[in-house]
């Protein structure tokens, strides 16, 4: 009886026979190990600092504002970290680059 069971073959969708038992396709959108949409666990929605405070022009001389968007090592933080819109992110990047050229902000960290 056990020999008969091990010799059974299952048929695939295209008609070929295989030794593997057939598995049920998951068509209900269920995935293993992944969350479907939504925010990260424990995280909260980030807001655009410039839009909330009604800042239309990002001045390269305002280093206190620009420091918020620079990491400790001197890199410009990405949008997904800061929560700024793409339009405002471009303004910030331009202002930071101008401030670096004018030696108001460092290119790299002082380690």
C-alpha cells in the first residue's frame, strides 16, 4: 500500500507529470513573511517640515534649518527619512549644496 502511494504522480497545469505533490496556489493575495501595505511597525507618518511651517524659500544661509536634513556624517538625508515632498527635497538639496560651497556647511563629518 505504501508503495502505491509513493509511486503516485501529480499532474501540473500544462499536463506534465511530476513526482512532487501538487500544491494549492495562493490566489487570495496572501504572502508569507510580508506585510501588505501600511506603515512600518511602530512607525508614524512623517510630515513635510517645510509645508507645515509654510516655508516657501529655503535660504542657503539658514544653516539651522538645513542641519535638520543632514546626517551626522554630512550626507543629505533622503525623503523617506525626513518625510519631505519631492519638490521641497529638491529645494533643500540645492540649498545644502550652495551652503557647502560657501563653507557654511561641511561636505563631510569632522571625525
